[in-house]
C-alpha cells in the first residue's frame, strides 16, 4: 500500500471545490435548521438552481459569468418564495416533506427531455468556463503549490473564489446571529408562539431566513459548477442528507460547524475511498471487492448520521442548550 | 385526437428487416439509376440511401423524408423497397420514415421513426430502419385513458400497501419514517434471494420474503426505535435518524446486490384483451387482486379487531389510550411488524410492475408514499389508501399530457397545492397541522 499517495489524495480534499461547495450549502442549512428551526430538506434544489442558473445564463443567453451567478441567486430567491408561501405556516415535518418534494421537482425539470435545448437533460451542461477563467487574477503558467496542493492557475482561481465566498458567508452568518434579527430567528426556533406574542411577524422572519440560507445554497451550487460541469444526477435527495450529516457533525447552530463539518466529511470520505480499495487489493479485506469497498463508505455515512443525532445532536462545536430540536 | 402508441419494446419481436450496405447501393447506382427510387441525386453530390424490408420482403410505397438546413425532400420506396435522396451539404439531416405508410401491424421497433443521419468519409450514407411486428394502433384517447387509469389504480394499490404501514407508524409514534422505502426494497430483495439466488418456487419464496420483512420490521423496532422512544428522543431527531438508517440500508443493499437490475421469475408477458385496445397482463390482474384482498384484510383488522381498534385509539390520542389500559408498546410493535410486511409485499408487486429490482427502487417511490399519506391526512390509515390511489392515478394518467420522465412531478405538484388549500389532507383533522 502506498500511504504517501493515499494521504496526499486525502489532503487534497481539504480545499477541493466540493468541500467548499458543501460548506457553503451547509452554512445556508445552518441558518434554516440550526438557527431558525426550519426543516429544509430541499437544499439540493437550491444548489441545482444556482448551478443551472449560472450555466444556462452563460450558455443559452451569452451573459457574463458574474451575471450568471446573480441569475442563480435570483432563481433561488424565487424558489424560496414558492417553497415558503405554502409551507412556512405549517408544522415542521410538513415543511420537510414539501421541501424534499420541491427539490425533486426541480431536479426532474432539469433532467427531463422536454427542456433539452437549455438543460441538455440527463447529460448535463459543460463548457461555460471561458468568462470565469478570463477573470482569473492568477497569470502563472503550469502548476504551482506545495505538497498535495499543486494546481494550475484555473484550479487555484476556483478554490480562491470559493474560499472567499465561504469567508464572506461565514462573516454574514456571524454578524446576523449577533444582531437583533438573529435573536428573533433563534427565538422562533425556541418558541414560535412567544415570538409572535411579542408582536413579531414570524412568517416574514422565516421567509427571510429561508431566502438567505437558500442564496448560500445557490452559491454552493455555483462553486460546484465552476471547475467542471453541471450534472443533474448530483442534485438528488442524498445530497441534502449528506449536507445534514455535515451540519450535524459540525454543529447545527454554529458558524464554523458547517465549514469544519464539510472538511471532516470530505477528508474522511476521500481517505476511505483511497484506503478501502487499497486494503482490498493487498488482501486485507478478503470478503469484499473494490466496488463493495466504495459502497461501504456510504453505509458508514448513514450510520454516522444516526450515531451523531442520537448521541451528540449538538455536533462538535455546538452547545447542547442551543439545539432544542422541534418536539 | 389521435395518438400513435407503440407496444413496449421488450415485448415486440425484433426483426432485423433491413440489410442495406452502402457498397451494394453504390453498385446499383452505377449500373442503373432507376433501380432505386431517387430524388435529388443528379443535382447533389451527397445522398442518403436505404432499403426498406420487413421480414425479408421489400416494402413498396413507404414514404421517406429528409429535412435539415432548410432543405426538404421526400421519396417513396420502389418495388424492391429501395430509396435514395440527394442532399446539398455534407451535414446532419433528419431522416423520417412515415409510419402511416407501412402495412398494418408493422412499426419501427428500434429507435425512432425519425433519426439524425450524417455522412462518414464517403459521399453516401445508408440509413436503415429496423421494422418489427408491433401495434401502432391509433388508439382513441378514451381507450388510452382507460388503460392508464387501470395502470394507475394498480400502481396506487401497490403504493397503498406501503403507505398504510408508514401512515400507521406515523400515527402511533409520530415518526415520518424515511427508511420505509428501504423496507419496500427489502421485501423485493428477499423475494429475489429466495426465488432466483437459491432458487425456490415462487409460492415458497414470496411467503418467506414476507415473513422476513415482518421480522425485519420487528427487529428495527426492537433494536432501534423502542430504545429511542424510551430515551425520549424528539420526533425531528427520530426523523433524521430514519434518514441515516435509510442511507445505510440502501447502500447495504447495493453492497450485496450491486448496481444492476434483477427480474423476478414468473412474469407473464401475455396480454389479456379486455375491450377495445385495453390490455392487461395476468401479472397485473393478479397483483391488483392481491392488493385489494390484503387492503380489505387490513381494513377489517383496523375496524373490527381489538388490536386494530387500539391502533386507531393510539393514533387519536396516545396518552388517553395508554390511560385506558392499552399496552401502547405492544401495539406499536405490532404496527411495525404489519407495516414492514405490507411494505415488503408492495416491494414484490412493484418489482413486477416496474419491472425489476434495484438497490434504490424503494427510495424512488419514497416521496410518492409521503405524498400519498400527506394527501390523505397524516396518520390516518384510510386517508393513506385514498391518497395512494389519487397519487397512483395522477402519476399514470398525467403521462397522457406530460412527458413520461416528468410523471412524478405531477403528483408532487399536486401535493404542494393540496397543502395550500387543505393542509390537513383529505381525511385529516385540523388540529394535526399545528
């Protein structure tokens, strides 16, 4: 077994675009679920809208790349309204079922043959990178970096842009949650009726929370689209479940929880995807094939999610008092 | 309105009907230009050619059209079934075989009647259509509606088997069980293991699969859900635990059976003609019969037996039921066993309807199950039945108007719309929506 390669492949995921995208989307989910108590199971839908909004604006309408990002954000705001108006007055588990259904509707609409002209149906979209790459401030040739992090200019630009977005998003969440607005939001999580009794418009606050978290989700989708392509089969309900795993791992009502959760999640996933097949190949796991070894890590994700929720629902950084799950 | 309908491809006997080598055609072209019915071959350098045959016999007077790049041409095949169309550019063109000019009972069986054709290195390209025996009946919209309607009822009944269990679990424990989908898959996979991998006869394998499904439900309750209930874990936490369980189980299935699709034995491909052009297979009829019988039995159980009544009492008010001397834990255990067995049965029937068994088959109808129980009213068993049939009908009948890859969208949109106007669902009570 080549431990050097395994560890270097694993370390690469510390700053991979996927890690950054999941961190952004999980930060959005932290606003929804961790701070407001909204059970949004449709974060994959917000991400899909961000990614497709970006790619379709560039490919079909020849808009600049930054307008594409704005289109993705506007799309997620519209989606938040469509989702929120019928469901935010209802109980938590209704919201869960409606959001998960809405995200599936979004995915099926992007996958269907009917809009093939814009979405390229199941094959997804690609080759929209020219504008973003032209805006690249790095001008060096070839690959630069140290250790496992050696990338070319375009790859660095994607990572830098993504990390900037995460930093800005984390600052926004931090500032919001120590503002009066944040206190109202947390009050809604603890006791909606009490907040209503104080004269606050709970529905409006929940909607604002849904929109802000949804925008972060859409930005996560954009970052996911930046390096390579937009593929509809990525935006399935499992994506949302992985985001919940990340969020609950780090701590739902924290600023750093989603970011650190995403890093831990992806580093462990990368480590397992490297080490398990290697173990199979050297004969250390005689009862499984390399394909089965690849599946095993997803089984572990499911088990990990169960264990976290049962034994440490506040996550790594969370404060147990901060997380009263809706009864 | 006339809609051309094709029989499912796997049932039609595929007949390789055309063997037309471009070489042979160029040879013909050089000998006698009149051997193929031609258009535009004198004006243009490039041409498409083909040979329309069915079962070895050439078909005359079949209309072929070429379009693309603003150029349109059409030609009918000659007595030898040959055709040739010249085109101005060496580009892609759409070549269409007009199916209405084929003899009755013959259709294009592989691919579409319109296909994109382009040139390789030479100036000619062969375009062939694979014809086969098939039904390109122009079915009246009414007959189609009836057929989809019956399919929808069938699918709805299957959905109901799964949804009633999920709804009873929700009613008695407050848990929206995402892992219910995996209990559906579990039943189908157990049937697969005992009827294909072992192999036992179907009438032995299916009961074994159902018993194992029931045992699976019992085991999940005993090992996971009862301890969590004792611990007093909140319902949202339980729901996320069920999501983790769903992910873990789904990938455990994939671990053991891989990513492929398996078929159960004993599916009858023969169609029984009911009336008009409406057809059903024996499997479909049997499946509907089984569903209806089981659903009636569950209804009887809920309405007439002590445990069934206790179940409904707990759904209404758990603490009141407990205070009246009902052993809540025992009833919940029975609900889990029953729910899992019903889900397993639904999985087996659905494996015939889809057709095929796959590791994530349950997950693909999980949302439809949720849609059904939410539509009917969360926690009400009969609501789940009504909701399932509505969802089943919506999914199947809506394909008359929307593309079939969007058929689940209709049901999900209706779910959201219903929540707008009647959040408690069809049979639910106002207080449940809180």
